[in-house]
């Protein structure tokens, strides 16, 4: 097995990035940091099999993931491991993921496209369980230490993806830019007959949102109006796709309404939140994708 770890950065905390590299470097064959035109130059340690690629512009997460796929193929990697800049894996996370992904008993139930870890929000929120569509709701699925669970969606950060699955499922959807990039690929993988697994023994710390706000007594990740535009646009883009199942479509319409109300009523910057979310929904219906223009 040869694993390439891909770290995507944009104006990262350099100390936090160094901790991430230090944590993942011993666990994989190579590490590649792709920086999306940060305001200040990103620096990394001088180590063997540690690559730094500086994109001249911010091309978004999906395109950067695809750059990582190209590099993984050039290096003859068998797996691609994706990280956001604000994640940090446990020292045995990769081994735990790989053990499940290559287990004959697991593979006997069908091919596995990707596996992902349990993650704990660094700001103190509870470790979110994995999620799967049950009926018309996206249910949270508990996963004990020695278990793995089949899910409908894995967040991209911490996900270990088979290159064989990428060959069959295809690349990430460039036009999404950010948000729903992982959701769309996971949905496509499942339609191709692949399984997605959450691994209880694999641990990772991760940051959800820029901060938090409270909705009906519960803390929620707070996102900027800029991010809300992409969340709404890409969510509705997927809802409108003919290949999206009716149960997922119904669930996501309701979830979209809940997000809209939460950021319209309880979050700071209510007016900007509403304007960006409405523009995102409108652009989804108009088919305007890619990077958000300033006009």
C-alpha cells in the first residue's frame, strides 16, 4: 500500500499546519501541501517525500482534490488521504482506517470506496457520529471503538479513498468549488455500488466552522455569508440533479430550510446571511456554478 496525504491550505495557521504535517508524515508514504494562493507564503519543513504546490489563484477544494488525484497517480499511490488545514489525526488513525479498508470480512460485503474517522471538534463540541439516510431523515449513527458502520456520507477531511474507486467513480466536481464536494462524490460512489464506512477506532481532531452560535439552546457551527452562499447553492444544485434520489432530495430540502432559518434568525450578520443564501439558491436554479464573482 502506498498512501499520499493531501493537505489543502488557504491562509493557514502555520503552527497548526506544522502539527498536522508532523502527525500525518510518519503514517503515509508521501505528503503534498497544495496552497490556494494564501495571502502570505506558506512554508513547510524540508523533508523527503513532502511536496509543496502553490496554486497562483484559489481554485477551490474540488479542483485541488483533483490535483491531488493527479499527483497520487504520478506517484503510483494506491490511496489518497485528504485533510483540511484545521484537522489533526491521531498517531494510529491511518493504520486503523487501512485495517478496515483491507479487511477481507469487510470486503466480502461489497467494495469500499472510502473510510473515515470519528472526529472531535477542537472547540469542544461532542464527537459527531456518522450519518446515514434513514427514511426521510439524515440520522446520526453511533459507532463504538472496535466497530465500523456503513454511511451515506463522509466529510472529506480524514477520508482515505481508494485510487481504484476514484478510477471508477471519477474525479470531484470542479464547479462546486467548495462545500458539498464530498457529499456529491460520496453519493456518486454509492450509486456505482461502492460502500462508505466510518471507523470508530480511527480518531481525528477537526474544526467545524469559524466559530459557534446557539440555536434553541444548542451550539452550531458558524459560517461566514461567503460560505453560506456555497452551501446553499451547492445543496440546491444537488437537489436539482436528476440522479439524486427522491428521499435524499426531500431530506435536503428540509435541511436547507432549517439552515436558512437558523442563519436568518439566530446568527450574526443576518442581512448578509440572507442575501448570500438567496443568491446561492438563485444561482443553483440558473446553473451558475464555479467561484463566486464579486458582482
